[in-house]
């Protein structure tokens, strides 16, 4: 008990040091790239808060979140080196950043406690199983084993309650973050539609709308990633015509990138998959947007599908960009990893300003695996671009002879 208490004190002390030193180190590194570019990397502070919440607990995560808020305001929000905020959009960014940081730290801390409890429960279950084996040899210990089983069942119920609490927390965080963002977007859009709005104000309102939408996407991606990692993602699989889902995703891409064409190659008699309509659309949107970012202007993106093995359907999204090097094909589906193309080095890729949140492909993997499928990058000839492939269950079993 004393050893466990000592480890707890050391963990708390290490967490406090990391909560203070981590944001300072990140701020020092970001100061080298200039305040304008550094603001695009605020997710590093969020990642630190999430890590601290997972490893050391909620107090250090909240400390890091508060210190990060002050440092971002002081060093990167104009006017710099003051704690005043001149631009309303910057105030909105800081408020949402603080909310996301606190939410991420809380979710990560809850996950840490649940993981510790699960590990303890696993050890307890293993010990109970050993006792059950001994019970066959020594009937006199039956009463003691029964007591331990009752305790284990009680612990299982506690963990189930913890899972429900975590799901409720994610739902509450989602509501508390999205509600003010929706109000900001609605108010700013109404203001933009007013006649005789001064040109300078018009530009500021458009900037607010753009930043609010960007934050809305970031919040959505962070919450989805938190659900995936907490195994709290829920899907509602139904029979879906794959052609309808691909056509809808292509139409959404055309709205964002009108010059990009999408070629769809499906079997003439169509394909049906068992999937959640919204989550399937999210998978296709992320893959199409990723292809749109990396493919040369004017080149098409191809989406093709065919029946696969074991009652699965294989869907491919193919672009004509530089492709993904073999060494990067596993890591590219991890969080905050940006692919290195054949014309880049690791250093130049890390120094580039990312065009997304760095979570798109990680979310794709989580959503595909939630549908009992898998996602990977296929080999392609030089100059043929990237071939992303994933599987989904077929709505009806495939012919066993195929």
C-alpha cells in the first residue's frame, strides 16, 4: 500500500512538472516559426492535455489547459505579449480552445481511470479462475471462491456504470461545444446578410464564419476520435446501396471543389453493404477530401468497388497524386500523422502547415473497423497515385464459389 501511495505521489509530481513544462516547451518551439504560423499548431497543446489526462490524471491536464490558454493568448494572439484580445474571432478561438482542452483532458482522465480499473479487474478475474481450478481439487475452499466471484461481479457492474458515465460525458461535451458554435455561425450568417454592411465589417464577419466552421470540424473530429478510442462509438448498420452513398459523397466534394471530377466504377447490377449511412458517408468524405488535397488540379478521382472474400465488399479510392511511400503506409492511419510524399522528406513534411486536423485517416480506420472491416493502402505503379482500399460487410452473403 505504501509503495502504491509513493508511486501515486511520484506520478502526481511528474504530472505537475509536465503540465507546467510541457506548454512552455511547446510555446518556445512554436515561437521559432512566428506567431501567425504557430496558431495553426494549437492542437499540440490539446494533444499534451489529452496525454496528461491519460497518463497522470485530471488535475495535471487542467493545469496544462489553463497554462496553455494563457501562453497562446500572450504569445500568439494579437496584440502579442499582452493578455488583451483585439479581434472577436480570436476570443472565440481561445474560448473554444479552452473548452476543447478541458473536455479532452476530462475524457482522457476518465479513460485512464477506467483502464486502471480494467487492468485491476483483469488481474482479479485471472486470480479467480486459478481459484476455480483449485476448487475442483479442494472442495473446502468453495465458500471463499464464491465470495470472490461475487466481488468480481460487483466490480463488473462498477465498470459498466463507468462506461455509461463516459458515454454520457461525451454526449454532454458534444452538446456543450456544438451549441455555442451553432449560435456563432447562425448569428454571423444573419449579420452577413444585412444590407449596407460596411466592407470592413463584412470581411471580419466572413473570417469569423470561416474560423467557426473550422473549429466545428475540429471539435467534431476530436469527439469522434475520443469515441473511437474509448470504444464508445455507436453505429446503426442497415442495408445500403453503395452507389447511392458514393454519389452523395461525390456531390458533397463537388460543392467544396467544383473543378474536381469523380469517376465511379461499380458493377452494373449494383452492390449493397451493411453499414451506418452517416458513418459510411464520413468514411467516403474523408478519403475523397484526402485525395482532393493531394491530387494535381484537373485530374479525376476514381471510386470503384467489387465483391471481395468472406462476404465483404472492397471499395477503393484512387487519385493521381504522388502516392504514399511504403514506409509511411502504416503510420499514415495514426492520429496527427501527415503523409510524406515521394518529393518530400520527413523534415519538410513536419514543417509544412497541415491542411486538415490530422485526424481524418485515423477516424476512417476507426469507423471501418467498427463495421468489422479494415483499411489499407494498396501497391501501385509509379505515377498512378495513392490507392486507398477498405472493406465493408456485404448486405447479403456472396456466392461461396467466388
